[in-house]
């Protein structure tokens, strides 16, 4: 691991290179010399590598020679047309507090538009999975307030989703789902979303299914799990007025099972996402790109299947305050232009509500400050996937100004009693607060950790 970290340092793919990349001048691909990944590929899409088998994933050889040294402009580096960022957001809280925080986060970023709102349905009961209660209403109001916003909703596939049920019980539940026992719950959720005026919601269904954390995991019975996924998608697409997009978002890497073994098929997947935190300890970003079922495997698989890509969850984790990871992950995102990306913004992962990562926070804010953001892709036709763009974005915008080196936190911690359906203790930022010339960048003055009842706990 140390050798590969040394390689990354010699290649010069740190904050300076990422700054060039994000301002639209040059970009590192770290193992991909072709055009941007996912459905954004054009002529290269038809010549993309074949999809990995269910038991393996494509591995990218480590660059050698001049490519390994990699000064901008050659080898693994390539030009990025345009200076617009892919649509971005952050998960800050499950309920209404999460909605309110988006305006303050946008101010902290110097006006860079937060176009993606992201939350999770709790998986404790079927009522919660159906969207019962008030959790969805403020998000729907936020989405309806501007046509260029995207609402992303993580939806569990099973109740008691974080009860650590044994594989035998999970296998039985998967088979019940595959037989249609739970279809009605997802039909009700779809009906509720249509009634709320968000029929174009991106549904991140059964996220991190290749791991062991959730009851909706795939490993105990991959074949029936895929059948179950397809039944859920069919039930939700059958609701009049909907045009949902379904995001298949595994953990990065092998985890408990290679995620390609869980892929339910192109007809029921619109986006190939990936949750990618800075872990395990000691692993370099190069490893995260090239490992089996890693970031490179994701973009190649998505291109071969003509799908968009996304990053619903990412952030710091077991490697602590890691500015190199931050700059390189933002570089990767800028290079491969996902449909959307949302950093997980609570400790230990975040950069705004968490003050455990001051170096990574400085990188994040500097690279994203006062930037232009690309529009969200056009809404798909009812029942069908989106039509990806066939050309690169039009170049536009000059490099943005660098934000102040230091600033006053834009919020004051105000713990809430409920925090929406997730029951969180996240602080409520003061909407419209503006950084000043003193203080420490970040949001609350006290780092926050997710409560046990948060809809999405830390990985």
C-alpha cells in the first residue's frame, strides 16, 4: 500500500492537479485513457470493454513509464471539455433540517448551486418504506420549487433493514419478495411520490446490496434478489404519472459478494451508482480505482450497459482527514461526469457539518467554490430510462475565485428532538449565513455523529 501511495505522490495527482481538472483545463483519469465514463461516452461506448462476469471485475494494469509519472497533458491525462461541475448535493440530514441546510451549504460554497437533494427512507417498518409520515413532504416542496433540481431517495427493500438478521432469515425474505409478497408496499410509495409532485425521483433501491449491513443484502440468494428488484421496479413503474429512475448502487469493491452478481438487468436499471468511502485503512486512491469491482470497473460496466453513473455516498472514513483522497475523488467525479454526486456530510465523512476533517474540507471548498454547475439531465419519458447526452458539455465559465482561507462557520448547532423520520440530532444551519474572514471553515462548531436512529448510519 505504501508503494502505491508513493506512486500517487510522484505522479503529482494531488490538490494542484485536481484544481486544474475541476476548472476544466486538464484531468487525470487514473487508469482510463478514454472519454468520460458511464453513459456520457459517445463513440467509445460501442467499443467499451465487455461487462465483467458475475464472479470477477475488470482490473486495470498499473501505469508504467511516463504514464506512471504522469505530468498533465499526456499518458493517463486528458482534456476535459467544459468547466461546469456535474450536479452536486450532500446528505446533511434525513428530514426537514436536511432541506433547510441546502441553502446554507450553497452559501458556504460561494453560490455554487446545490441541485441535488438526497435523503433516505427509514427501513424499520413497511409503513416507513411506503413513505408514511412527513419526511417526504419538505423534500418534495424543495424539488418543486425549481425545475432544475434532482430529488434522490434511498429506498430499503426490506423492513427491519438494520436488525442484522441472519442469512437464513434474509434468504426467506428475499424469496417472499421474489414471489410478489411485498409489491403493494412499493406501489404505495410510488403513488405517494406522484401525489407529492415528484414523479421523477431517482430511487436508490437496496443500496450497498453487496455488503452485510442491511437486511436487503443480495448475498444470501442473488438470483431471487434480482427477481425481487425487478418486481419492485415493475410495481413502481406501473403507477400512472411516474417516470422514476432506478439507481443500482453497491459498495465499492468486492465486499461480501461481487456486485455484478447482483445486477438485475438493463431493463430495470437506469443508473449504475457506487458508494465509495475512503477505506480501508492504508488504501490509496489508486487502489480504489483499480481494485476488483472498484471505480474503474463501475465506469466500464456502466459504459458497456449504456447507463449513467452516480456517487450517492462518498466521503472520508478510515483514513481520517485525507486531502489527497478529497482532491482525487473530486477529480474522478469531474472526469467521469456522473448524473449526480452527494457527499455524506456528517462525521466522520463530511466537510461542512464535521470539523474532524479540516484539510479535506479546505480542498473541497476551494475546488467547488463559486463554480458553474451543469443542468440536470432532462426528465425521462414515463416508464423509460433517461436519454443521455451525446456530446460533451459546452465549455463555459472561467476558473472560479479561491474562497477565503478561513471563515466563520455558517451555522450554529441547534439539536432537534426528532429530525424527521430518521430521528437525528443534526444541527440546523442558519439559511443564508455568509462566511467571513475569521474562524475555521466548516459548519457547526461541534462535530456531529449520526444518532442510532438516523435513517442512514455511517458505514
